C-alpha cells in the first residue's frame, strides 16, 4: 500500500525522537510525578513526539543511519541521554528546594515527622513537603515546563539525531548549576538556621546561668516555634529566590540547546 510504503522509512527516526522525548519525561519536575499514571505519561510522551516529529530537521540523516540492531541500540541510548540531561538540569532547582526543606526540618527537630508525599511516592518531612509544593507552584507559574519543551525542540536543530557524542555532554554546565543549587538551598535555609542557632545559644546561656530551670522541657517546642515563625516571615523572599534561580537555570539550559534569542 502507498501509505505503508511512505511510513515505513519514518518508523526508525520516529523511534529516535520518541526516545529523546522519553528521556525528558524521566526527570523533569511535574512530568515525573507519581500522581500521574504511567500509561498517561507514556501517552503524553508519544503524542508530544508525534507533534514534534514533522518539525524535526535532519530527518534525512536519521533515515540514512545504519539500521542494524547494534547501531539502533547505540543511537537510542544517545537520544535517551540527551533527554535525561535536559530533565536532570531542569530538575536541579526542585532538588535544591527539597534539600533546603530537609535542612530546616532537621534543625527544627521535625526530621522524624514524616508524611507521605504523593508527588514523590515516598515519605518526606513536613517542611520539605511544604517547600516542595511551593517550588512546584513557582516552577509552573514561571513557565518551567514550557521552557523545558522549548529547549527540547532546540536540541533537534543543534544536535541532530544520532550525532550526540560524549564530548557534547554539558558536564561543566551541570556542575556549575549543581553548585548554584547548593547555594540556593543554603540561601533558603539560612534564616531558619540563624534563628535556631540564636535560640540554642540563648537556651545554653540560660542553662548555665540558671540551672534550676529545666530549659530542655521547652527547648524543642521553642525551636519549632522559632523556625516556623521565621519561615512564615521570609516566605515571600523564598518565593522570589526560587523564581529567580529557576529562570536562571532554565535560561542556561536554553543557551546550551542553542535556542534562538536565549542569549
């Protein structure tokens, strides 16, 4: 049939496009949510690949690739790595936010107060969950998913199918953004850590000067109260910092993928 003769040469290139799109869906925030059933994720990835496929350039090069099984496996692995790299870089701000929440919860004594997090399909402390959902809202409001998909489209123009090499892996970019993520976690957790440090120093001073007072009986509650109070005060600043760092990370991602106007 003429239709089958037309579609047959496009099957393998479409598999390569779908593999690259699937890599993005493995680590990108929101898309990795355990709340979304896997079959819907797979359907969304397939539909997105189907929508992108007609716009992909250099398809003639993909069609000319060797179609033996080892070559197809190597190309599919390289395409998967491109998507995985995009997803890992896009997810760094969310990892930093969770790290900051863990630090604050541990310092406040809420490390054992675990609750089920449906987004991660596991248990997490309450402060980490609070910051996680706050960061997720900021990520969506800042257009994080739109920018990730835009970066994905840019990779098809600048990294043709089957042309990705290990030397093109953005290791310097990833290490730099990872350092920025650690800095973001410290910036978010610093106010709470500072207040709790002052509270601990004050309790230690009271214990030394007035040992008859059982300060430990109120010390744990005081740390939680002080930490949550300062967190409520600086939540606006945290929102601004998360928004700023998320856009900066995605901007670097767009530059690496060569999206026009990103510079």
